[in-house]
């Protein structure tokens, strides 16, 4: 069916658009909700005016949604749930429940599909949830899931205290690891210095080598003189025998 859209329908068309849609979609949804009308001759004559009005409505809606987003930013909603011995919830917190709490808080209808929860929440704690009010307008809220019979403010304080204690413990472990690493580096440096000193002591002195060399030279000279003397005596004995 060919219809003229009277106002914006997200993901489908803008006000003043003329489009072909499925008959069931037009008859069961668009037309009963006054979002569109059949594209008759009279309706087509009003397209330009509808488009202008839709643009004005779009600007106002965007402004209102931005104001609502500012109001909701950082807001905490509390959801009381029954839990088992292990802290697991009986049931889960859904986007429909969050939308209902937001409606109670703002007195404005907020479609549950605008609450972006990837998976239903099934445990106690505090969770950040994105609310997509419009394609161009988003905000984030906090959802505190607390057990039945406890005060939500006191429970939120206990969660914060536990987070701080965990952060301090992590910081202590990191500092201990740093101290141990520094101690190991210091021990390694001392060991390297000691090895270097031992190596220096085990090497012969620079002035000892020449003395050994001098001794060896004197020994060589003495050996040469003895050999020379022996040779002279042998020569003299030979000459006596010849005479």
C-alpha cells in the first residue's frame, strides 16, 4: 500500500514521505496510530505542508530529548530483588523494569527498547546502563540491584567500600612486586661487582711478567756462556793432541 507519513517513524520514514509499505503494516499499525494515511489525491496535496510540520516537530522533539538526557545523566535507579544464598537473583532485571523505574522517576513514557541491556542482570551490584533516547541522543544511568530487606543507600556504600579495599589490595600487590624487582636488580648488581673484583685479583700483575722474562733471559745467557766455555776447552784439547 502507498501511504503518506504524517510524522517521523524511526527507521521507516520521515513525516511527509510517500512510500510503499506492506498492507498489514499500514492497516494494523501506521494508520490506526495516525502515523500515516493512504496516499489519496487529497493526502498527496498536503505532502509539502506535512513535511514542513514534521521538520518543526522533529526539531522540538530533539530539543526535548536532549533536555531529558541531561536530566537523566548519572541518575541512579534502585531495583529490589530477592536472592539466594549465593547472591544470585531469583529472576533477572530487564530493560522493561528499568523503563518502568525511569517512568516513575520522570513521569515520562520511555520505551523499554531504548534501554540498552545486552543481557538481563542476574546478580546484585551496581551497573551502568545506556539509554538511547534518539539516534542522536544518548545518556547513561546507574542501576543498583540490592537484596530485599536492605537499605539501598547502605548497600551502595558497602559496595563502594569493597571496591576501595580491593583497589588498595591491588596497589599493595603492585608495590610489593616493584620492591621485589628492585631488590633482585640490586643483588644482581652486587654479584656482578664481586665477580669483577675476583677476576682482577686472579690476574698476574703487569710488572711481574717482565721479571720472569728477565730471569729467563739471564738463564739463557748463562747457558750460552757455559756452552761457549765448553766449546773453548774442547778446542784447546784438540790443539794439544795434534802437537
